[in-house]
C-alpha cells in the first residue's frame, strides 16, 4: 500500500472526514486529498506526525500497514 492508501484507510477507520483530519493536523483538506491521490507522494516527518496525532495513531502504524500489504 502507498502512504495515501494507508491514510485513506485510517481516515475511514477513524470515522472522521478528511476535513476534520486536516483541521486537527493543521493542514488544508486539499493537502490531505493530494496525499491520498498520490499527487503528493509522502509528507514531511513533521506533517506525518501531525496527521498520525490527528488520527490518534502512531507514525509506526502507517509503516506497519504499508509493509503488511507488500
């Protein structure tokens, strides 16, 4: 799975909207959408941490899910 696919999955699992996650992470909704669609490949470490915090997960959770699908 790509970072965007994992992000989309975790947002869905959280029950939040993309807008809610973006707001909690201090980002715009379009930035989240760009990550999910692949227009932006991967966020900076600080953005990844903010997104993970907004979702209530650890950054390591993204990596674990990405590696499970490989």
